[in-house]
C-alpha cells in the first residue's frame, strides 16, 4: 500500500530579498532560455539563398503556398494575414531561385516581397500603368475566392500568427482588436499548436488575465476560472451563448474542432445577456476550405498519454460551391495522480453550400465523449485533527477507485446568411446542444484525519442528468449613412431554452476509511444511495440587442448599445410515489443592459478608448436558509490604450478597470447543507485593477504573446474577497523560427508567474489559514520541419518540476514536469 503521509523537513528562513529572488529565478531563467538565444540567432540571420531549387508545391490558399515555399527555400517571410485573405494560388512547379520563385507566386496578385535583414516582408505592390488588353488576356492571375462569410476575415489557421485581424465577440460588429473598446485576447490556432494546448482548460491557463483555482480533476466541477477577481461563467460557441447553469461542463471541451478562442475580459452582457463581469469565452469553429488540405497528427506524452487526430477539408464539387470538413480525435491517458485515467472520442463535421453567390448555408455536428476513472472533486485535507499541516505526495488521490465521470456531448448547428449589394448581412443561427453526464462520486474529504491516519471518511454520491439547450439567434448588420458620414449598425434577437431531468436522493452518503495512509481507494465500496424521487429543470432566456458604431469624424468612433433580457427558471421534483413537490420558480423580465464605448485614434498606430456596461445575473447559489440568492447586479467601467504595429502583425493593449457589484455570492468556509456548499450575498463589492498584453510578430519568424494583470476585489468594509485568486499574474511565451541552414527549426519557451494566494477558515476548528506562495512555471518547445509535409515537435512543461498547490482549500497539486512529442503529416 502506498503511504501518502511524508515526514516534515526543517527549513531555515531566508531573508525576504533572497527568498523573492529564489521565487523569481525560474522565471528569469525562462526569459534567458526563450528570448536570449533567439536574439543572438536573430542578429546573425543569413541572406537568402541564390541558387535555384526545384519546387513542386500544389495549389492552395496563398498563405499556405507562401509558407510552404518559404520553408523549402530556407527563408523567413512575414505578412499581414489581411493581405492574403481570400486569395488562392495555383502553386509553384519548376526551377527557381528565391526571388524568382516569389515573383512567380505573386504574379498578378497585387503583392510583392521586400528583402530585409531577417528575410522577406510581403506588401502591396505599387500600382502600375494600365496594361493593354492583349497583356491582360495573357496574364495568369491567382484564383480569387470571394468568401461570403464575414467570420473568415478573422480566421487564424495557416497564418502562423499569434494575433488576428478581427473579432466580434464583444459587440457582434467585426472590428479589429484596436477598434474594440474592451480588453480582448485571441488564442490563435498557431498558439494552440505550438504549445500543444489540447483542451479549453489548457488554453485558459495561458490566457492573459485568467487565473485557475483547481480543487479537483478537470472533468469535474472542482475547477473554476477567474478574471478580474471573479468567476468566469459565460461561454459561447461561434458567438452563441451557452447556458450558465452547467458552465463547468464546457471546461472539458477539446479544441481540435476550433480555429481560435476569443476571450473578452470584463462584462459582456450586451451579447451574453446574463453573466458575471469577469470574462466571456468564445470558441470559434474551424470552417471548410475551398482548396484540399488534410493532416494526420500523432502525440505521445508523459503518463501514457496517447492521442491521434485526423483533419480533412476541401471542396466537394468542381466549382467549390460545396465544401466540407471532418475532424476525428481519439485519446487515452493516465495521470500523475494515482489511479486516475481518462479517454476521449470526438468527431466534427461541417458542410458549407453556396446556394447563390450571396447566400451561404452551413450545417454541422460535434460529438465529444469523455470517460474518466478515479477523478476527484477535491484534494485531501490540508490539516490534521490536531491542527498540524498534512504533507501528502503530489500523486495522492482522494478519489475511490470505483468512482468515474462520464460525459457525452452532441451539438447540431446550422446557419443561413445573406449578403446584400449594400454591404449588409443578415444571418440566422440555430443550435442544439445535448449533454449526458453520469458520475459515481467517492472522495475522501469527510472529517479531518488524525496524525496516525485514522478518523478519515468519504463522501459518496451520484449525478445523472441529460441537459439539452436549444438556441436561435437572428441578426443583421451593415453600414448606413447619416450627416454625410458612414456608420455601422447591428440589430438582433436571441432565445434559448435549457432543460434536463435528474434523479434525486437523500444527499451524500458517508463512510469511514480505516487508515488514509494505507488506503488504496477500493474500500469502502459504493453501496448505493436510496433514490427519493426525480426532478426536472427548465430555463428560458430571450433578448433583443442593438449596437450602433458612429463615426462623426475619421479618428473617432462612438459605440452605443443596449440589450433587453427576459429570464425564467423552474425546478420540479416528485417523490418515488409520483407526488409533486412545490415548484421552485423564479423570473425576471425587461432587464435593460446598456453598453457604451468610445475609441479615439491618436495617430495611425495608437488609440485610446473607454467603455461602460451594466451587470445582471440570476444566481443558482443558495444561502444558509436553503433559498437562492438574489440576482447579481452592478456596473463595469474600463479605459485604456491600444496600438497596432507592422501592418497589424503586432497588437498591444493596456487597460484599467473598475467593477462594482451587489449580491455577490461568497462561499462560507466549512458550512455545507447535505454536502453542498453554502454562500452569503455581499453587496458594495468593488474590484479594481489593470492589464496589459502584446501579441503577434516582433519580426519575421518571431512570434510572442505576453501579458500581465492585477486585480483586487474588496467588500464594502475594505476586506479582501476571493483571496484564493492571485492578485497578480505574468504570462509570456515566444517562438522563433531560425534562418539559414537551421530554417527548419523553431524553438520557443515561456513562463507563467502568479502572486501568493490564501484561504482562511480552515483546519479542525475553522480558524486556520493556508497560503500558497508566489511561484513560476517554465515551459519549452522545439519543432523541426522535416520536409514540406512532415514535422516533429517536443513540448516540455514545468521544466524545473516546480511543486505547488493549484488551490488553497485542499491538497491538490499542479501538474509536475511532463513532455509531449508530436508528429504531424500534412498532405
């Protein structure tokens, strides 16, 4: 039997300055490893090759063809994704030197390359005199694919970039990051691939301004994400809000189906309706491509983590008016935590049909199945019954060996969009999301253990429900003229219904554990919990929204918007004999959420902005009397600066914010009702802070994303709230593609640092504090492009094997050092 308790060690206390340096040393080493070597390599960049080479590059999008050509030619090329948007290329066949090859590829495209010390930069070619008609007839032009879907302008796949040119999550208007008067982070497809970020939880851990409090396994509700000091509850897919009643389910989403993740920090009531002022997470799906592309990916990592992916996309008819895409994933993994393992099976299919040149129909489905064994909702206790600290190993598991979580999710979606000659767009989107979760729960968190391992107990229970959400969203957007100026408008309506049925029981069963030090999770077994009846839940949300973007002068844009929301929910329950218990019903109607924003361009590079919105969220947390807390209300204000560099290839933003809230739910430590947490409503709360982020290309081949955040939430008496959330975080990751003879190699690295966190009210008497000191975790990666089809990558996370707690309420540790090897073949 494995004994989890370890003997304590006596450590001398270092001076404060020395201790601070020790904590920051891994971060400093990471910066030296990830940046120092790149700067040295960058300074010695070699000139492009002059000798001719033979090329056989197939047709594809201009971005794909240029990237493949640069790789084979051994040079670096940098470009704004907007320059090559909607452009296809017939490819390149034959013998060319580097300059001649570029000239051939770009012939007739209106683009050219310019050589600099680091490689080549793509730019618009000077306009030439109009050629005679014969020359026009003889000229071979790259094929231009006119794409009706405005969302394509923000696609990040195949761009190689750490930023994007457009986002619409905050206002539904297609705006650049600089034009959006809120803090927005975009985690692109390239970032996900470079860092092997496979799941949404992986991405959020690396996102500026997002913090994680992980009290249990990723597949349970024991993980919560925070932004600006408050819990993140608003999730979207393609801009359609998902129900906030089961938000923990979305955190297990795999990202193989998605092009990017857009994170809008602050309140987003204009688009999401109800929610907290923390952040909104929008997952944007991959779309079919007109040109054929396919890839097969195999991954192998620590703790027997094996994964396979296949992704195929292209036209299904000769003229490309029908396009399809399919993605399949299979993954199996153990864990650094004893007994825990998981399996994934996923499929994604999408079809696009150009019914007419201006009418696009889209339909598709998603299927994701997760199975996890011995996954716990919480770690083992932090204190013994005598008040002394426990010291479990990182691999210690509080879960019973028979416990499991089974999630199955299906989504069916369709849309119809029409473009008009006056540049207006109308779109209808429908979505149905079905979930099926079945869990047996057993975890050793009941009672406080004695120092000899006795006295510990286990909570046992089961969850069984099948939530279903139906959503429709209809909107129109486009330009209009007023007082001789052109402005933009979006109007829309949305409605959704969420429902599920469940079984009800007496609550949590409790069983004693003989000795937690020698426990293997097998006993006591699951002996069932008496079913006392059944229950049902349904929730209705609807709303109408509008946003207008006024341009009174060229340098000034003013955004004014509003949303009117209606919300209702009902809880039903029946006894085993069929007798209906009293219905628990709540509703709100006609709730107005205003939005205002202003952006002023100081020059071609810099802008200043400010925004304001209200907050409204009905709550599902219950107070000590068992009733639901009143709705959360408040306001969110933000102001900052934004800038774009190098033709929008690099974005920078910095913001200050203030959030005011009433009826904020705060956990009452150590108090439960039938094993469920109890909360109190706190009014007059205020959160203030600042954030900054830079993302994109510093120079050809050098991508970076770096951000810092600070927030502090206090109640009306000035007492700190949510102290288990770090007030300060710094996140950095960068990659550099080498030049010359090493041009097939890309190296990268980064670090995540956070300040200390703590929780009060712990221990056997509820009067002790547990603190996790500030720490940094360092990650490294390298990728080698074997040829134009095959690449191999290695990711090493937590390089220095930093040991830290991922929560301050139980003994649950962050992931130790681990590695992932990836082989990818592109057809």
